[in-house]
């Protein structure tokens, strides 16, 4: 099976899953447990994606200048600093660490 076959099969599977989602009645989605679960699942998947992209390198764990940059960004967010300040601050921290190592 070629790469393009896998991409096409994956695309068809995603399209089918999306089509099945349209068949779910709205009343089922209004249930409080379902709504809460979907909200929490979205946040958990986003957190997992951030962790994998920040700390993963293939099949191994890779810790570098991104870890302190994420810590600075999280700290600034905890202090309710605007996004336009958080991103450059984290980038400067990562750049300085890479410059010094």
C-alpha cells in the first residue's frame, strides 16, 4: 500500500466520521454529561498536542529550550498578561537559552 493510498483511506475515514457526526440528534448533544465531556476532551487533546510537539522527538523525549519558554508562557498566562506579550517573551527566553548553550 502506497503513501497516497493511506492518505486517501484516512481522508475517507475522516469524512465518514464527520458525516456520522451530522446524524447525531441535537438533543443528544444537549445532555449536560455529553457537553461537559466534549469540553474537557477538547482541552485534553489540545494539551496532549502541545506536549507532544514541545517535548517529543520521534519516539523519544527531547528537553531543550522550549521547556523554559513554555514555563514562562504559562506563568505569564497565570498573571493574565496579553497574548501579544506572552509569545514574544517566550520566544526571547528560548532564543537566549539557545544562544547561551
